[in-house]
C-alpha cells in the first residue's frame, strides 16, 4: 500500500534539501533533484517503518502545505533559491510476521562452560 505525502524541496545554493511537513524530523539532502527525490523517499519509508515498529501512529498525508517564504535576515536565501512542492509516493510499513513460539526443547546441552572476565 502506498500513500502520497506532500514534500518540499529547497535549492540551497549547492544542493537540494527536502522534507515532508507531515513527518517531522525526517529530512534528506541530495546534489540533484532526482537524487533528492530518491534520498527523501528512502528516508521517509525508513522513518515510517521505525515509527510503526515503535508502535507510534503513522501520520496522515495532508491535502495542502503552507510555506513561509518571507525573507529572513538571520538566514538569507542563497542566490537562485527556489522551492518545489510535490507529492511523493511512499510505500507504507508492513507488519512484521509474528515469531513462532518455542513449545518444547528439542535438545539439551551436555556440557556447560563458565566464562570469567579477564
């Protein structure tokens, strides 16, 4: 199953950075836009799988994105700065198969060793 998350790519002067506003804390960078898309897709899929494994709820994909493009004196935009917003198709996490439970011991160890710390 896939879900279409809105993502934001920013040209930072020497490379692209990208993030999905619906998934805080998950970012990626890439030298080219194609590499950025690939890196962010992998980062999002890994991040969502981690959230799923930890029992956290997976955020829904929003329908719209609001960006603040006002100039910032402390962090000025580089020359040629621009932003791309698009939807990225992300494969959703799969549940891990339950491990089989041990029902009986098939063999027993015949010797035991004691290990001591050096």
